[in-house]
């Protein structure tokens, strides 16, 4: 069975500093990995995905994520955080060897960016 | 273009009543998904449609939950005899054909069972 772990419930960072939101996964085959962001009272917005190819994936709003197969990780990063980045971030995985297309989500990490 | 829409945005119902939640996917998206998000938790997969067939219903928590989809358009999630533990935000997502895999989510329906 596929699973995702987001070990931090909350990450606090000052505006202008780099941020990292951690994600590790477990699947039987090569994973398809995703990051979503959820702003208050809104649905999830797609940020970026890794399917194959370059391990460093760039997405929306200046975010990027690095796929590390040996560490089974897909950490979300941004070089310089903005207060407007404060939101709930979800990592998700899809096992391409399975018959279902469902995404399995982590429990989410709340990012708080302060001035 | 228009995104995924869901209605109602909020629903308060009494325990034991039936509710219907509606999802309008993005036009042309063949795959449709329902998830449940309980307060402070991650998303829990409920059901997946490819066209109007449902190859994966493994996430439906009980036989009180059912869903249907008309062609490649609207889907309804029905919860019969609602219980307080059904209170959650129900999210719908759709995906385009062609193997891009990302899912586009609607704003959700917040269900409160009193």
C-alpha cells in the first residue's frame, strides 16, 4: 500500500528566508509525487508534480521540490518565503503500478511565514 | 476556464437525514474523484470514476455512501442516514485524459451533521 508522511505539523519561517516542507513516501513502484496548497476556506491548488526525469521540479509561485529516490523523499522548497505563502501544504503520491488512480495524501503541514 | 464546482458550499443536516452533494468537473476531464477531509486531517479517498464507471470504490466508508456520475460530467455523492462522524469537507477533483495525472480540486462542500 502506498503512504505519505509529513513529519512536521507546522513550519515557521521569517519572510525572505528559505523554506522547506518535508515529505517522505512509500510505494511499491516508481512514484508519481505531487504537492498541493490549501488556503483557508478554499480547495486544494496544484503546485507541482514529479513523474519522471529531472529530480528537481519547478512549480507555481516560485516553489520547487526535489525527488530523492534513495531517501524516498520529495521535500518542497522555496528560496525566499513570502507572508502570502502561509497556508496548508499537502504532499501526495500515486502508485503507477496500481489499478487505481487515487492519490494518497499526507496529513498536511501548516506553513506560517512572519514578517 | 471554469474550474471544478461543487454545491452546496455548506450543508447542515440532522442526524438520520439523507444528503446529496454535487460536483461539476472541468469540461473534458474524464476522471473524477471524491475525497473527504475531516477537521485537521489529510484527505481520505472515497471513490474514483473513469467516465461513468467507478473502477475504484474502495474508499467508501460504509454502504450508506454511494456515488454516481452521468457520462463524463456531473457526479453526485449521496450519504444516507447521516451520522455525526460524517461531518467533514467533501472534496471533488477531476483529471484530464492523457496521463498528466494531476487532479484539480473544487472548493468542497462542508457537511455538518447535528
